[in-house]
C-alpha cells in the first residue's frame, strides 16, 4: 500500500504486507529498497520530509509503536528513534522545520528540526488527542505553517446501540 510520495516526485514509500516498509525510486534507474522488515506490520505511517532528505515512520519492531527518522537515500549513519515511550503518526510541517507525532498517551508532540544534518530539539507537548490507537489511520492533519491542526474525533461511540423510548405504549396495542 502506497503511504507517501516525496514532493520532488522521486520516491514512493509503501507498506508491503507481511514484509516491511519499502522506498520505490520512480526514475527506473535505481531498484526499490526495504527500509525496515517487519512481517507483523501492515502500516508504517511513513512520510517524507518536504526536502526529501528524511523519512519519518512508525515501527512496532520493539513491541510498541515508536517514531523513527532515517536519511534518504539510506546512509550508514542509520536511523534515529524520535519517540521515547511510544509514538505514532509522524507529520512534517510544510517547511520541514518541525516534526509532529502522537505519543503513547495521546499527546500531540512536536520537535524543531535543523535543515542540515539530522539534529532536532526536545519534543514539546501541545495537547491531548482522543484517538483509538496511535498506530492507526490518519487522526490529525496540519496546515502548511503548522499553526492549525485538525483532529478527527469520535462524535459518538459506534459500539453503543441507540436507545428507543416508546411512550404511551398501551395506546399502540389498542390500534390492532
């Protein structure tokens, strides 16, 4: 399943069922490569940085979802774990200077990112988001400047059946 398309149109990131997270170059001169293998994960929530130099994603390889960042294309310097106690749904601000994600407690967190080599600030909490699971589907979206955040929330619990109240029910029996 395709998860993201780099803004420069050079790469796609894709979750390959029972295999892992892949990057597919679209120039046909380079072969696709597997970023991470995990036969248990079908969704990685991967997203390229706006400048195409980094790939942020969620991995459950260590037993719980965590947010990671890796250089694009891959480099020996490896990857960096961004969340520390669980996290998911990484999204870049449009200028690439800030990375947002949800922590395990449902707190929306962001961190400043240096445009050069991978250097980042300390994650700063913003507000709690009520989501069913942080490794699920898209629960929030950012405006390009990162100043407005739209959150998908439950209006009602779909598991709770509606209650029908019938008043004056004896009158309904007399109609027969």
